[in-house]
C-alpha cells in the first residue's frame, strides 16, 4: 500500500528539520486560501471561494492539500484525476501556491510530494500542470521537481 500524502510529506519535512504539516484544506482555512490566491493574482471574494471549495469537495477525485508551519497555512495544492480521450488518465495540478515570503523553504516540495503520493495511490501514471510563461520562478521550481515542458499551448475561454 502506498504511503499517505500527509505522512510522506511530513516525513520529508522532518528530515529537513522543518515542521511542515500537510493536511486537507478545511472550510476554516478559506481566509488563508483567499490570501494565497491573491498572491497568485486572483481576487476572489470569500463567499465565492467557499462556493468553489464546496464544489471541489463534492468530487472524490479531487484533493486540496495545505502546508502549515506553526499552524499558519503557507501553501496550497489542488490536484485532481483528469480523464481524457487523447491521453491516459492522469493527475492534474489545478492550482499551486506557496506564500511569497516562504518560497525556497521546502514547503513547495512537501506539497508536490503530497500531490505525487495522492496520484500514486490512485495508480495514475503522471502529473501535469500549466504555468504562465512569465512565472519564471515557478517554471524553475517545477523543473527541479522533475516536470518537463511538453507544450506551449494557450488557454482560451468563452463566457456563456
């Protein structure tokens, strides 16, 4: 049986002499989540964030992990199982953020390890994500985590 995402990330953080605790996002964490989303450039009203949180939680193939140090939420990763016709089912990182003041401290690695463990527990063969070209620091982080650039696609949206 695969280790749990929380146990593996905690073990990694402990080995680094840090007390990063990985847990699932709860409704009590939404103010912190709102702050972190703002760090990414997304202004989301708390009522809207709560609505989105409940929508995500309704699916058992989604997980939102938080990283805490001394009780403070300093990072979030939202991962889910994505099915497609043109490629195998895989894990997809929908959102990933670490507080700007705490980047390069191991929090991002611990969160990504939790996401990888979650995916491996579901026997998913890969994890994908998108990042903006202007987020060079994020691209460098993902590369260090073993991700490889596979496309230069653009996301399009149409309002309905």
